[in-house]
C-alpha cells in the first residue's frame, strides 16, 4: 500500500462519525443480505422423525411431515406445527413473517398497530412492517449500489474519452449531454412504466439512461487537466498507447473525484427508487419497498407507524451514506490534514 | 501627497560602515519547527541576523535551507503547524508579543513583502488598480487611493499608469506583474521590504531591470531590504551584508566584499563556483544529419468565427529551420514565451505542427500517430519539472521500465537487470527502484527522468530546461552527468535552456529564439564572441555580466 493511500485511510479513521457510519451501514447492509434468515415465514431448521429439513433452502410438501396435501407445507399453520412438534422441533427466525406473509389472525382490521406479534405493526394488507423494511432495505441498497456502479462505469468512460481527446469529440459529447439532460427523466420513466411492467433490471436500465451523466463532468475536467500533466506528456513521449496512458496515468487522478462522489450517488439512487415506488411507477406490486411503505403511510394517516417507520429507516440510511461521503471527501482532500 | 519627501532617509541616522547603528530588524536565535504527521521537523535552528535602516541584508541558500521560513516568520505568516521560538525585534518592539491587530499595522504598513511568483501573488479576478488601492486604503483610510496608486505605478516604472489601472494581472507581462507587486509592497512607505526571491521567476533581461528598480527605490525611499535569494549573482548586485544559510543554520556571514572575495566556509565556496566548467567534446566532422526540420510552425488558434475559421493565432513557433548532426549538442536559447519548448515538443511530434521534420531519414511529419509511436524509442525527452514529470503513484522501477514495457523490449530478469543498469548509469542506487518519487530530492528525481528516457537507448534526446528547477550545486552535477552520458551512449542532444553558461559548457552549436522565430544560429563559440543580433547581445550581457 503506498503512503498516500495509508494517509487517506488514517484520515478517514480519524473522522469518528464517518468511520462508525461506515460500520453501521455495512452491518445493516450485510444483515439485510441475509433477510431470509431474519424474517421468514418458514423455520430455519426442522427436525422431524430423525431427519433434518431446511425449509428456507428447499421446498417440502406437507406430506413429508405427515400432512394431507402434496403442496408445500405452510409452517405457520397450527396444524402443521402440531404435526412437526409431535415428532421433533422447529427453529424459527426472530421474525416469523416474510415480506409477503399476511397475518390473518389480526385482532383489529389491517393496518394493525405495533404488538408483540408484529413489532412495527402491519400494513394495510396485514403484512408485517418490520419484515417488509428488512427486505425493502436490501432491495433499495442493492438497487442503489448497482445503479451507482453501472452509471459510474459509463460516466467515467465517457468523461475520460471526452476529456482525453478533447476537441470535436468533447464538443459533440457535451452538446449531446446538454440535450439529453434536458429531457424530463421522471416523466419518461412514468411513460415507459405505463407501457411495460417494470421489474428490478428494467427499472435499473431506465434510470441508468439518465443517471450516467452525474460523473461525466468531473471526470472530463480531470482528464482535460491531466492530459497536460508533465508525466502524461512523458508517457506519450515514451510511446505508450492512449488507453494505457488514460488508465494508468490519468484515471487515478480522476478516481479521487469519482470515489468522493460515490456515496452521494448511492444515496441519490436510493431516493430515485423510493420516489418512483412512492408514485406507484416503480417495482411491481407486492415487492417490499420503502417507497411503497411511505405511500401507504400517506394513505393511512390513522396508522402513523407506517409512515414513521419508513421515514426513520430512509432517514437513517441516507444520513449514514452522507456521513460516509463526507468522511471520504475529507480523507481525499490533501488540505484536510489528519 | 508627494511620495519622495514623505519618508526622510534621515529618520534613522546611519553612519556608513558602522554596524553600531540601531538595527531596524534584529532576529536572535530564531527556531522554527514544523509538526509533520506527529513528528517535529526543524526548519530553522538558531538563526540570528540584523538589518540596518537603509541597507540590504541578503539571506542566501539553496532550497530547503530555511531562508523563506525565516522571512515569513518575521511577519508571523507561517502556517499554524509551525512553532516559532527566539526573538524578533522590529523598531524596538518584539513582534512575537504583538496581538493580531497591531501586527496587521506592521504587515503591509511598516514592513512590505514581495513574493517569488508574480502570477499567483496577485488576485487574477481584480484589476491591479483595485489591488494596489486596497493596500493603500487598508492602512490609510480616507487617503486618495487612486492618486496614490497612480503615483506608485509611476514610481515602479509602469508606462502610462492611468491606462493600466483597469488591467487584470494576466494582461501584464511577468516583469510588469512583479513591478505591481513591488508597488503594493511600497504602498505605505515601509521601513523594511522583505523580498523573497523577487526575480527568480523572471527572464534574465527583466531580472536586471527589476533589480535596478529595487536599488533605485531603496536609494530614493531610504528603506531597508531583507533579500532572500538562491542566486549569488543577484546578491552580488544588491546586498551590503550577506548571510549564507544551510540546513536551517547560518554557516557564514559578513559584508558582501568579504564573502565574495574570501569565502571561508566550504559550502559558500561551492555556491560561488558558479559557472559549469569545460567545453563540449569535439564533434566528428563526418557525422551526418540526424534531425532536419524545415518550416516548422505551431500556431494555436484563438477564437473561431461562425464558419470555423480561427480569428487569430498565438504564434508559438513560426517557420523554424534547423538541423542537428549525429552526436551534436544543439543549444536552444530564448526567454520564456519565445517558443523554445514548443519547438522541442513539435520536433518530437508531441504537438500538432506544420512543416517537415525528418528524423534519421524518415519523415515524421508524414507519418500516422501509430507509426510514430513505434519510433518513439529512438527520440526521448527530459522535462523541466522533476516534481511534475514523475507519476506520484508509481515506484521508480515502474516509472523507469514503462518504456521497456510499452515497446516490449525486455521482461523478467532481463528487465530487472536493465532497470538496475540504467539507474547505476545515472548514479542512483538500484535499490531505488522499489521506492516512490516523493522520497527523492529534486536532483535525484531529475536523474530518474533521465534514466526513464535513456533506458530505451534513444539516439536523440530533447532536454527541456533539465536543470532550471534545481539548486546551483545540483545543476552542475546534472550537467556533468549529461556530458558523461553523451559520451557513453553516443547521444545527440537538443538542449533547451535560458542559461547561457550551460550552453557554453555543453553545446556545439546554439539557436537563439525570440517571439517564436529563430533569430540567430551558429557555432557556440562564434555566437558568444560575435553576437549578430541586439537581442543576443542583450541576453549575453544579462546572463554573463
């Protein structure tokens, strides 16, 4: 590890808020990756009649546990639970609801307020709010990260190309971007969403159409500056091909600006997805999503736990990302000495 | 308010040759430490000196000797990471004990300061009239700033000052910018002027004008000057008293005549050995031409009309013809902005140019970029700035081997061996290959640049001011190295420089450039003995006086 990287790491670590934000965010993200193990309507393990079953990984028919139907066992059913308990035991995750599990035994009409059974209450279709939040966070963060990765890749490539070659290439690229960014992205998304049934990847592709431009300008500026650096000129004098010069000599300079922007782009992407879901043009109905939960909160003002939970989670994640972003930005800033 | 009578030189009477007069500024046992990443680095270790009213005291040393830190500590302009100890008395007051408000009275009021880089010391967004007016208004609210500004511009010799008030710094030449800086420093008739390398960034002919101006102003205003410089030529012209600094300590001090006539410290003697010795090795008379350039022209278009025709051009190089014979060293001399670097870059096809460049019988100007790229191993370039020309993220080994890798000339143990060989050839330890550039000094970095160019075994090397960013003593080492390498590898040099003493020591022939044109060329000895142009004569006079 070269000394510059070491100094930056030290500077980042010295910023306690950013450092802890990063760990908390990583914890939340990694935990949400294992959402099936935390919130599920199937037990993690079943011991039945001398055999071990893992219902989370594999589907077992009810007949396997001595039931009547050939269909998959419904473990939340009291009858099935009794069957299994007679000849073994079950290990449940801490939350016995998946994002789509409907609680039919609500004492009050849905949405039900928080209780010992549903810690954050249920939504207006009787689904557990906490389970939906856990799955929703995973979906949002994964969407944000994928979108960020994809649009950074395109943005850096386009910016590098424009900045390095300059001249006509740059002129054409900049004019195209001006026109393209003038398009009302949200409305195009809405129009497209009304024509196709949007899925995760489809939404990703469409939002990427407009999000790749966020990095082009900074990268382009770095390359415009970088191509006149003396060591870049020295590399040209050595006879290095353009792509190696761009990759090895100028890109590291542009990476500072890029990496600084990344946490902010992630939080922007999450917001985009949330607002689409909120408006009802996002992920297909039934998907666990923070935006949909917010929309429910708006429609059910008598059930404040819906809106409050969604708001708290979104607020926490976006704040964590911004804190991390600030830490990264300061760590990369040579004037900001640790 | 007339300027000259305002300060009466008789305010602090000094009898010439007497050191007993009350010192205007006296520094006693100054110590400055910087906190760098938890460690403390001593920059100045116990410096004592005094400046008498109306006199010039010079602080001489190479980069890193602590001379600028000493100057900045007088006005407490050091960054917060610095810890300052010792005593600084100015006009009988201890500056260390002053609060910020009284210190501001001293800064720019009783003590003026001029910095090295006239471009970055002026705010590019404000007119010079406004900037000088600010300096006037700060210390004398209510005074007629405009009249005073005009007076000051006139004093520092800016022609037609009234029309120059509205000019922005970029519209002035380097020399004029430095004059503006001086005008700002003089705005409040300081008793002491601190001049930190006031002429280093200027061309030689401009340098002597600015120094003349400073001397003249000192005589008229009776102010004292604390001159910081690495250039003994400047010091010889200006100083009454000289202090030689090295590694944070004053190694020798005394009146100018004594220091220059009989330096006692070996370091001073090394500094004084100012011109590189020797003459270029004789040239093989039968050698053919390696590089031929005909009508090389580099014009940068400025602004375009609606139909894409450039409205005007910056004519960096216009119709340059030259030939360089195999094994010859050609000096290219001119002031900054004369197009000498552009010419070098154009010859190597690092800039788009018109005209014809023939290298070793092959017409480079007719080739495509890809074909040129394969030939690049035969002609290399060493740049001026040893700090900017090495990528900070690569180890020295990676930097030096980059050309080898690009042309697939060596791999594995052969590659290692060639890196070690070339590092040894430039007098660096082969173990340097695993370290990063920032661990090396300027001179060592320039050796790395030279190694990077020579590992490809080129025939032709363009040296673009390879020594001008280096300290004087290091310069000579690099010149010796270049001379030695030329003999060992049979190199042909194009030596771009503004330093005529280097040309005399290294180059067989010399080309003089002015405003993008070659105004004179010929054998070095002949040009030096009988310059044909006034411009050449002026250059020679300024450089070798």
